[in-house]
């Protein structure tokens, strides 16, 4: 059982680290960019004021990609430690 | 019936493909009828009646007397379809009907709803959904009750769930009443009861299974209905058929026009429930504005990750991996509507303001505007008002009063689109409100029947009795919600935001820490739920009774008071009391790995 416990701990450590990284990126799109929307508006992005674009569309696109990427990586972690379901 | 169900799961692409095709044929048929001179009112009635009948048929076909099917749809819903069902469950009347209107009137700060209601899914996926699926519970209080142990923790979770979901469901019934009233041309008070009957037809006989398959159907209707007018309008205004990447010009043009139409000039008259446009489209700068965005966004995100009717959708997937995949699909389907809402708000605003467009009304002769069909129609039901306050014969921006909720519903008429599109949008709005109301009613009734009745009052009840109790509760709660909705206490978006605040105040940290902090114990969780919820609700009461705002946190954001209180008390009380027993700690370890069976038995 000791080996399994060790494996579990490694699996959880990797899972936790992945989650932390994902949440940091999430916070940038959820809070940091919208907080500075007014300042970012002086820049243009495909014809939009940049700050407006991120609060209206850009952050949303980032969230969709973020979940997809996290799931891809989490599946890989599960497979690596043989923790996937049958 | 089991035979048909088996076939349904295998044939989903075919079944929903035919359904979507059939719906499009129906739309074409309606436009033919419309061109043959059938009245707009009849078209509206046909749209609403046809879609309600389809949902009712699906609800009838999915009836069941099995616990597993009733509570978690037999745990056999594929990820993509669960994604669609979650999207319909999630996108309420508020998202469909009121969100674009909120952005239209509220500008930058209201886009916190758009960011919050999508970004919350990153939290759901990263912190909760896969772990709760592994747990194998029927309801959210089921997780709290088993993880922390004891009926008191379970009861606290049930109370928070009921308060949050009930607040939310009254707003949905309000929305379905508004739409049914307009489309079927009946009084609002009758409209909400029509809405309730339709909602119960989808959920009563088949529980979660019926709700799942009707929600997939409702998603298809609502997304077609939302995207069609935007694509049409954008095409007419010259932004192409996918405006999401190209309407930047409209934003700049509105910024140019804002000073010309005297944006910000106070209205000299006021009409109950109606507003004039006062807020600029873009951020104006300043820490207060950013803080308002941040607080609203944070409450909506944490609320997303604590609302039981959403979390319980991920209990219906066949595996942990499928639960994760279905969160990804959910967000994608939700995203399609949410990243269209700011676009819709912008294009609608432009067409009312820009004097170069034929649809403009601001700055036009008052008599001509007052004579427009859509102005007359919406004025007749009291949702819009034009009043020449300064008697100059010209309609000014501060003389155009509108209920924020109607922006989406009225847009096709403002843009001069054929009435078929208005009928379609009404059907879509109704689908959105009904699907969310279904999910919420079921979440409440299931928590009461499973957690309160079965787990706490009568653990010996057989499955037949449990299902009868669940259904009786469903009807009682529906009727109660209807009775409260008929009082029309607050706007659609207001009540919805409250539900998120209640949920995150009481449940966010006890749920998250239940998975992520092994040391978290029963005493801490109970303290977190009770103190967070009481602090949040108490602050709401304080604000609603004229109390001074703390840190500019208003009634839409009271989760910002509840959540920190919940976190601090939960951590403090946990550390002051003994750690959970070895059995519980082993359970948490088990939840963290996908492999192995669920924690709770298949049927429990």
C-alpha cells in the first residue's frame, strides 16, 4: 500500500499545482484585465478599444480555452499515475 | 420505457438532429404564414404553444419510477448533451432577456455579469465538479452531509440551497410570465400560471431525466433565437454575419455620439420601473468603478460555483472524466450566448442613436417616433414610454424610457425585422426561463425530499414513497414561487444576483474546503455556512432598509460580506476543534483520485 500512497501523493501534488496555475491565469482574465479596462482602452485591438474587448469578449474566449487545456493536462496526469477510470 | 430510453441515449445525434431540422422547418412555415397575412399575434401564439407542446411531449416520454433516473438521470448523459442541458439550465430568463439590457443600460460595470457568469465555470471545473461526481451524491447537501457528517450540517446546506434557489426561481417565473403575457396577449398574472404548468410538465413525471432531455431541446431553441436577430441586424448594419470580432466600429461610433445626444442629462420625468440611458458604453476610469466591477464579478463567479442546480448537473455524467468534459462543453455553449450579449447591446444602442441609420429614434420628430408600431406595442403593455418632456417636438435621449428587461425582446421590432423573428425570440426567452426554473425547482424539491425527508425524517421510506414525496414537493414549491412572483418585488436581474450572493455566502467555502482542505471539520463547516449566510443576509436587510453601504458594496454584491465571514469563521472554528476522524480523511483522499468507484452507493 505504501507505493500506492506515494503515487497518490504525487498525483495529488501535480493535480494541485496544475489547479493553482490555472487559477492564476483565470484571475488575470477575470480581475486584472477588467480592473484596468479604462487604461487599456487607449490601445486598439482589431478595431475595438482593448479594455472593452476583454471585458466583453476576450476574457470569455480565454475561459473556454482555459478549461479545455486544464482538462487535457489533467487527463494526462491521471493516465501517468494510472488513476484514470476503467 | 427502459428500452426506449436505451435507444434514446444511443440515438441522440439523430433525435436532436431531426428535432433541430423540424424547428427550422417550423420557423420557415411561420414566415410563409406571416407573408400570407396571418396576424403577428397568431404567429406569436403558435411559436410559444408549439415549443411548449414539444417540451411537454419529451417530459411525458421520459417519465420514470426509478430513483437513479429521477435524481441523476441514470448517470448516463453523454458530456456534450449534459453540456447543452447545463447551458439551458444555467442561462436563465435573466441571461436571455435581461443581460443584454443590463449591458445596454449599465455599460462597463454590468459586463461583470458577462465575465462572472462565464469565469465561474473555471472554478467549477478546477475546484468542484470532478470531485463531486466522484463522490456520487444525489444532491449538494448530500455531499455536505456525508463529507462533514451529521444532520445539522446537512440541514444548514438545505436551508442555504432553498433560500438561494427559491429567490432565483421566482425571478424565472417572473420572466416566463412576462414573455407569455406578451406573446399570448394575456395578463401577467395569468401568464405566470401558464408558465408554471408548462414548467411542471417538463419535470414532474421524469425528474432529472425528463429535465435533462427537455433542457437539451430548450437550449437548441434558445440559441437559435438569440443568435438569429443579432446576425441579421449586424448584417444590415454592415458588420458581417459574425459581428463578435468586427463591431469595434460600432463602439467607437457610440462613443462619438454620446456627447451629441447629451448622454447623462437627467430625465425631468420618471415612470415606475422604466429607465433612460445614462451610463456611457465604456469604462470611465477610477478605482471605484473598477472595484464595483471586481466585487460584482467575484460574487457572480463564486455563486456560480455554489449554485446547487448547476453542480447537480455534473452528477448525471457516466464518469469523472466525462464530468470534466461536460463542464468544458457547458461553458462553450454558454459562451455562444454570453459573448453575443454585449454585441447585441451595442448594435441595438447604435441603431437607436445613430441618425444615419433608418431605425434611429433619438433626435427624430416626436410625433413620428410615437407613431412607430413597436413603440405603440410596448407602450401599451407599460414597458416603454416616450414623453416629450421639454415640448420641443424632438425625442431626446432623456425622454425615451424603457424597462431594461425588454431590450432583447424588442430588438427585432426596433430593427424592423419580420415579426417571425420576434415570435422566435419570445419562444427562446421562454425556453431559457423554463429550463432554468425546471432545474431550480428540481434542485429544491430533491434537496427537501432526499436530504430532509429521506435522510433525516424517514430513512425507511421505500423508493416509491420517496418519489411521490419528491413530486408533491415539486408542485408545492412551484405554486409558492408563482404566488411570490406575482408580487413582482424586484427586476429580473436584481433577484438573480441575490440568488448568487446567497449561495456564495453560505456554500462556497464549505464546498471548496470540503475537497481541498482535509482538516476541515463539521464544526467549522456549520459555522462557515451559518455565519456567512447570516452575515450576507443581514447585510442585505441592512442595505434594503436604508443602511449606509460598506466599501460601496450594494445589494447586488452582498456576497462580498458573506464570503469573507464564512471563510474566517470556518477556518477559525475548524482549527479550534478536533480534526475529522481517519475515516473522513480517507474519504477525502478517495475523492481526489478519479479511479475506483463512487464514495456513496449507486442507489442510496
